[in-house]
């Protein structure tokens, strides 16, 4: 939201969903907000790592938003760098998250 404000987007045009703790809860909450306000479209800003799971979750609750995928980090510098470990951790987390969400029927 602060990045959008710095880019000149009026705060009245930005809604940040903060009620949920998981992606599925966020998608359900966003769907509720959209119904209440009569909105027909939205843009979801998401990390490139999270995008596949987030897209599946939002589609499962019946929303077809546009997605703006933002890079979370650059490519790893070498096999033993901190950036490599961060990328490896996040990718592993997301693959496990996909399996978990699939097992729960959320995607």
C-alpha cells in the first residue's frame, strides 16, 4: 500500500486485506469485500515464488484477478551464498504449501 501511495495511487483506491492468516482466508475475505462493494475486478500483488499457489487459491474461490508478480530476490550468486539458501528455502516452502493446499481441497 505504501508503494502504491508513493506511486501516486490514491489511498481510497487501495484496499489491504489484513484479517486473514493464510492465503485461502485472504481469498475468501477478498471475495467478501468485492461482493459487499460491488467490485468486478482486482489486481493481486504477489511474490513470484507465491504466484502459482495464490493464483490457484483465488481461482478456487471463484475470483479471476489480474496478478502482478514481483521478484522477491535476484538469482542466487553461488551454491553456498545466503541468497541461494533463501531461494531454496522459499521454493521448498511453496512446493510443500502447494501439496498442503491440494490436500485440504483449497486448490
